[in-house]
C-alpha cells in the first residue's frame, strides 16, 4: 500500500516537472524569435542554418556546446554564446525538445 502511494507521488512529481520545463521552454524561446523566427524557420542574421531542420540530438548538442566550448560554432558564435549564458543545461535540453517537437522541418 505504502509503496503504491510513493510510486504514485513520484510519478506525479516527474509529470509535473516535465510539464513545467515545457512551459518554461515556451517562455524562454520567446528570446530566440527575434533572430530565428517564431518557428525557428529562419536563418539567423549572419548564420547559415535553420534551427528547425536540426534533429533533437543536434539541437541539444549545439546549444550545450555554445555554452561549454568556446571554439564551437561559426563566425557568429559569440552571439549564441551570449544567448545560452542565462540557461542551465536542463533549460537548453528543454529548449531543444520544444523546438524539435513543435517546429521540426524535414531536410529535403
Ligand atoms: C541576436 C540574434 C540571436 C538570438 C536572440 C538567438 N540566436 Fe541562435 N543563432 C544566432 C546566430 C547568428 C547563429 C549562428 C552562430 C554561429 O555562427 O555559430 C545562431 C545559431 C543557433 C543554433 C545553431 C544552428 C543554427 O540554427 O544556426 C541554434 C540551435 C540556435 N542558434 C538556437 C537559439 C536559441 C534556442 C535561442 C534562444 C535561447 C537563440 N538561438 C537566440 C542568432 C541568435
């Protein structure tokens, strides 16, 4: 009986957590729209890639690399280093999930 209750509580907490991070990502993504478009469908100024074409793993990796690896990225990398600065790795993963889930465009 007791175990059931603990498991139910744990499931509830995990569920609430992922909902919260999806909602946070939606809010955080508003900062990206000015350069990447409302659906991550634009090539950012000075950039070369449409973020919406990247896979979920590519998005997670590139966002975290901008945060941890100074050498990562193209000639505009300094712009993105500044953008990812306020976010934790969890926030960046949630942003990647959000972009992929809502806006993904298949590369032709
Ligand atoms: C001031 C404009 C600007 C803002 C705001 C901005 N970006 Fe970028 N982003 C760029 C530029 C420019 C590049 C290309 C950087 C390079 O040369 O490495 C880029 C690159 C990226 C990339 C790598 C692939 C690609 O699309 O070029 C991802 C993913 C990305 N940005 C996501 C985000 C997310 C998520 C946010 C919001 C938290 C954000 N960006 C905010 C300008 C911006």
